[in-house]
């Protein structure tokens, strides 16, 4: 059995003339990331691997979650290839997870996340919001063979306000 948690990065700023990859979180994004990560701390498996996109907004979100869930920031694996908006690339990356890890937490981007959770989860989600948390359980023993799973939990910041 494999357990996947995907988190869409928190709300980011378009104010400064930066490359897309360098956009930081807004104050609302920071608040929402703290809100969701504090709420889900009891839903996180005991052991897990954490991957994050290298985009500033995703890495900042991953760091906020690390602080609130009490896992070492140094344990986050920042992957350039997670800076993708394509669910086929995202699927390929997730399926490359080493099978020795039962649980993977991934911080990434839309449209890839929404399309992935709709393909592999059991609940249709119109749009995974920023700071959105989706937990899917797969009955397979290998990441490379995951198929349709069961959506265990979906939490968006608006659900907690």
C-alpha cells in the first residue's frame, strides 16, 4: 500500500516583475499554508519522503509545512522536474518514487495537481486551491504500478475558516 499527499503551493504574488519560478508567497498565502499545515499534522503518516518543486512559492510552502508538522527542513528533496504544470510529467515523477518509501508528500503546481488527483483519486475536484491538501491511498505495493486510488482526505483553506 502507498500513500500520497499532494499539496498545491500557497498563494503567490504577481506584484514584482519576477520570473514565474521566483514568485514568493503573499501574506494570505503564508497564513493559509500555516492554517492547513497546522490542521493536518495529525493526518500525516509517521514516516514519509518529502519532495518539492524548486519554485520559490512551492519551496516556501514546503518549509512552512515542515515547521508545523515537525519534520526537518533539510529532509525536503527539492526537485527541478516538479516545476511542472503537466500531469503526465507529474505522474512520471511520482511513479519514480523508490518503493522503500510507503508515504510521499509532494509540493507542486496546478494544473498538474488537479488533473493528477482527478485521474488517480476517487473524488472529482474542480480545482485544488492554493494550499490545498489531497491525500490518496493506493492498494499497489510499487509506486511505478499505482492505479486508481481512494481519496482519503481533501482540505482547502476555505474549509478551515
